[in-house]
C-alpha cells in the first residue's frame, strides 16, 4: 500500500495529488469501520490527515446526497443570538471519533465516543485545537495510519464485558489511554486489535506499557512484540474463571 493521505489536497511519495471531494466526503461521514476501510482500500490510502472537520460537514454531506443534520440551533439569551451546536450524530462519525478521542473509547460531557480499530495515531501538531468542553487536550492536526495490528483472541465468561486499556504517549508528549470494550460471545470469545508498538524515541507515538485486559475482576497483561503488530500476528489470552 502506498504512503498516501486522504484529504482534499495531499502530498504523496510521488508529488501532489488531489482526491475527488466525494471520496473525502465518504470518509468524513463514515459511521462504521466497514465504510471507513472501503474508502481507504479503494483509494489505496495509508495515512489519514484530520484537522478542521466540523464546520465543513454540511458541505461534504451535500456532495454525496447525505441529508443528516450535523448541527442544531439554540438560542443563547446571554448573548442574544442563535448558536449552532454539533448534533449528537456528529460525534458518532469516525472522523470525529479520531479527531476528538484518538479512536479510543471515551466519554465527555455526556458524549460517548466509540473506539476505532485498524488505524492508530502516529503524529499530532504542537498547537491545540480551538474547541472547548473536553477534559482532555485536543491538538489542531492529527495523522493516523492504517495498520494491520496484532489480533488477540481472549477467552472468558460468555456474555461478560471485557476491557482493553493501554497508555499511549504522542510525539508531543501528550499521554492518553487507548480503551476498548467488548462482550464475550456465546462461545466465550472476544477479539481485539493491538495497534501501538512501544514508544522508541521522544518524537514518536507509541505505547508506554503492555496492553491490559480485564473482566470480572481478573486482569492480564498481553505480551506483544512490535513485529506482531506490523505483521498481523494472532495471540491468545484467557480470563476464564
């Protein structure tokens, strides 16, 4: 796969290339990972550049005939004017989940961000984004990489919740915890993707510790090598009683 980024205007290994705005719109408005990966594969995309997204969503929606309402009107009596606030649906988009929550399971101000598997944060800008209301820092520009990731098959109690967590440090020194949550199926199986190699230089983005899985009061650290992540290796773990 070529080192190509998805953006209206991008720089590739072969010079400047412009993608059709419709393809960018399909990425920005994707709600599930099947949609996301179809766009990435169709355009041979490896890197995703995410910066300003919210204000342009209505324009991109119009391009592909999407009738979703991404903003709601609210009268602010203090300043005596109408404000336009993001609708809950806006934060369900994969592009929003990457930009605001780094693709991790997270919650802020009643907004639930679902995790994104298959892409990882590799770079963020030093400057912060001009958004408020979040208990964590959000950078103005972020770059994500499509990655195979190691698969870990976890065995546990059918129907029980299983959580995965791993502290990540970005190239800017910001630390966040990548969280994911699943339920064991009727066979007592749940599968996660491990996306982040160990942080190896101060200016890289990587894991500070091994990923940890927990369920029903039991926990286990997963020993994963960087080569397992790059080659898509499958690992096994158990949290069965």
